[in-house]
């Protein structure tokens, strides 16, 4: 990973209270939110563009309904005044939103993606970013997911799901990086 361009965008996906609900099961990477906070801090200090993506469900039973407590953003990823917040209702941050349009209008060609969960909304958005032609980085330690049960009843740990999701993205849709790598390659603040 070389130095990021001066308009590389950080895309922070679904860092919402709904993922604290125990119904999800066991989770990996308990430090993901702290790493997301570090990325946000680095982006803000460098004056680079960033986008907050929040899931706003239309399903009545969802933890992500706007009136549900789970809709709230976790403290580590609270948007600051003036930072763009985009609401989605499906797994991809690009479907039914103006994210791609905003990126194109700002002539942004590089995106760095973090958030929850690795194998669902983060992966789907990463795949689309790559397919849309953006140079895409996914931050492994600033993402996390939950255990899953396969179609055959087999149990997969959260770490297995996380690792295989990242493996399937790497070099096909994105480059997998760490928070430290990204922060080292941020351009200096444009002041």
C-alpha cells in the first residue's frame, strides 16, 4: 500500500447499536470499534472526505428500525456536524443511495472501507466498490462479524467467517489492509 491520494474517502458502514444485541451470537475482533475511531480521527486530522453509512431497515422485526434503540450509532463512530450520513436499506451502500454519485462528483477514485459486518454489508459494499472501478481497501482489524451456521448445520466461528470473507475479497475486489497501515499512509493535513 502506497501513500493514499489526497482525496481518498473513508466509508464507515453500520457501526450501530443493533450489533450489541446478543441474538447475533459470538463476535470476533472486539477492538474493531476502537480501530474505526482511530481511522475517523486520522481522516478528520488529514481533512480527507469520509462518509457514514447507516442501515435503516424497512422490516418491522428489524433491530435497525429508525425508532428502535439499535438504530443509534455507537459512540466510536458518531458523525460530527457536517459529515455526510447516507442511509441504506439493503446490504450495499451503493444500492438505493447516492454514494457513487457523491464519490464521482468529488472525483474520488480510492475508498477505504471499515465497519460491520465483515461478511454482509462491508463485503457487499466492498465488492460493489471494486466492480464500479474504485481502488478499494478494506481494513481487516476495523471490521468484525458473528458466528454463523451453514446450510448443512455446520457451525462456523466468527473468526472463520471474518477470515474467509476477507480472503474472498483480497486481490479480487479490494486490498486487505490494517488500521496501522492505513494511518501510516495518510497524506498530511491540507491546511
